[in-house]
C-alpha cells in the first residue's frame, strides 16, 4: 500500500542556519479551520522552533494564516500547537537538548494520507564560516552542472 505524500511547506532557512543531525516525524494537533488553511498552503515555517514543556512537545512561531471563510472559528495564527510524539522519544530528545546543545526545528509540513505530519529535525547551529563553505560548495555544484549541460547539448 503506497502512502500518499503531499508537501505543504518546507523550512529552507533551517538548512541554511543549522546542521540537521537527525529527523523524525510527528503528528500535530490542529483545529478544523487550520486544516482548511493548510490545504490552501497558507503556512510559514521560517521562524518556527519546537520546545518541550512538562513532557509535551510544542511548535512555536509557526504561522498558519486564518481561513477566509472561518469567521469566528479561526484561531490565533501564531498560537502554540502541540506535537504528537511518544513520551520516550520526548524524554530522549529532552536529554539530548540539555546535554549537547541541540535544538528542535520543524523542517517540513506535509499530508500523509489524510493526516498532517511535521518533520522535526534535531539541529546544531552553524557558524558563519560553515554557511560560507556551504554556499561555495553549492555554487561549485551549480557551475559544474551548468558546464555539463552545455557540453551535452
């Protein structure tokens, strides 16, 4: 049985700002108008981050635009939303965050069948020289691809 994946949004800024050491899938607790807004693609993950409070994981700073036909049922676009993760995974991640200085960043939001899932990355911050190195590597790859394309034509 093939799962139906449809990407809603990706956090490209996270890959620029952080090294992603590990990633995992989590469910997210939403209300109806938020789901309808996500189906329209009205979400921004750019400044989002995850926190662990009292054994529960939350996503902060994720902006889901209000649904236009939602009127009184719309919620605050920047409200804190709970992520659905197993307790043992939360405790493992909490220990990693405290000991090794990692942070949890939502990397992408997607439909898996009819459910909405969040890919959360366990990330370390990049220094300025790391960002420059990545940019140089990206530019070299682009130049090589361009030269290869011209050569094959």
